[in-house]
C-alpha cells in the first residue's frame, strides 16, 4: 500500500510514480551485461613467463654489485 504524505500529485504524476515503483518491485529494468574478462596485457603472468628459481647457497654474495 502506498500513501501520499505530502503534496497533492496530479493523477498523471501519481500514475507515473506507481509505474516506476511497480516496475522496480517486479525486478524489471535493464540489467547490466557481465563484465568482460580482464585483458591478458594486464596479467602479471605475462611479465614473468617462467617462475624464478630459489636462491642458491651463494646468493647472498650476489645481492650487491660494487660499482
């Protein structure tokens, strides 16, 4: 049930408001299409195609290159 609290709507305004309320309640309206999958250009896997190897026994010595 809908009740007018303020104002004095014309029959046309009331009919338009009720049509909108009924359409929303019925689930009508345009639904958004599903979002497209993300582009492969933004994939981090594209940058690092092969996984990195684990550091070996002498890896700490190679972390700094003196200039």
